[in-house]
C-alpha cells in the first residue's frame, strides 16, 4: 500500500488493480470477444508472428475501433491511420491491412535508399542496378521525391 500523509489519504483512491502482461497473455481468456482479439493480435504483433495472424484472422474482419486500439497498444501509427481511413463504423481485414502496411514499409525503405543514392549523385540507371529494381520504379520514386521537395 502507498504511504501518504493523513491529509492526503481521502484524496487518493486505494483500490485493487489487476496488471496484465500483454506478451505473456496467451493463457488468458476474456468473455468479451473484442478484448480477446485485442490481446491476441497485439501479442502476435509484438512477437512478430504475422503468419499466425494471417492464419487466424484471414477470414475475419475487425472493426475500425479495434484496429485503432491495437495500433495504439503496439505503437503502430500506420495501423491507426489505416483503421481510421476506413469508413467510420466499418470493418477491415487484418491480413489485408498487414499486407498493405508491409508493402507501404517496403516502398518507404526503397524511397529512402533512392534518396541516399541521389544525394551521392548516382544516376537512376546506377541506382536501379545497385538496388536490383526496375528502372521504371526508380524513375517513379524520383518523380515523387522531386514533387515533394
């Protein structure tokens, strides 16, 4: 119990609190299906077990609210943005969301790599060769970089 001066005791609630560790929550069973989903998906994301998410949730849709909560718990702003971009009150498929987030991450990484190589004054052809990527993709990335500059 927290020790407080007498004059503060009435101001601070003293109640029992259950603390759960998300990463070791596989044996916990919740009555509320949404709470169970939040714990399960968040735990699998922390464990980088995306294949299991795909196998379990491939035919299930999650509500936007669940996606936002899972994104907040796992620190994934991309997941929050994805869930929030769907129609309000709507649903989305977690597997599709993960696939799109992975693809988005690959695009960001490729863009960063192209930017670094451009900063070293490398030509688009050289960049395409070094990154083993089609020249048309590199040219599209360079156009996007120039538009955003």
